[in-house]
C-alpha cells in the first residue's frame, strides 16, 4: 500500500498555473475582441490540474491514490474559487465596467446566483476529478512510453 503524500506543493502549482492561464486567456480575449466564456475557465482548470498532476506523477512515479485525489480535487476547487474571486475583485476595483457589473449583480435574484454557483461548482468538481483521475492515468502511460519515468 502506497503512503499518502503531502499535496500542498501541487496545490501551489495548481494555483500559479490557474491564475496565469486565466489572466493570459483574459488578455488574449480582450486583445482579440472575443467575448470570454466558461470554456476558457475550464481550459485553465484542466491546464492547471494537468501541470499539478504531472508534477505529482514525476515526483512519485504514480497517479494520486483515492485519498490524495480527493484532497487534490477539493483543494484545487477551493483554490479555483479564490483565484476567481481575486480576479473579480480586482476587476471591480480597477474598472468602471466592474462597478456596473456589481450593480447588475445586485439586481439579480439570489436564487439564480445560487443556482449558477451550484451548477459551476459541479462542473468544476467533475472537471478536476477527471483531470486528477482518468487524465492523470493517461499522463502516466504517456510518460512511461516516452521513458520520462
């Protein structure tokens, strides 16, 4: 039976990559005058989870076990919300559009906001679970084929 390892280092990797990708995607969308959507957020989540998972696999020569995967999913989930709130707070404070967004959010029914939060939470958790499970196993297979591990 493999020993559970500390996953804090991988959550830090996740946070850095998630923040970096989210900012890069946002800047690219602004420069290209493309409306941003949730696929960019999912792309940043998957990219960050793949980097964190890859670092885990390189360090331990295996995918995360059930306990480690659960911790990775939940801590990555919380980290992704913190990154989103940090960026949203910065947007609200730094731009006039941010204050307009805040005013619009105040007028929206709280049930709709709560429903959206629940829906996106489910999507985020499913994406992270897939990334640290199935996709991590695929990464391990690829690394073994290439002789990386």
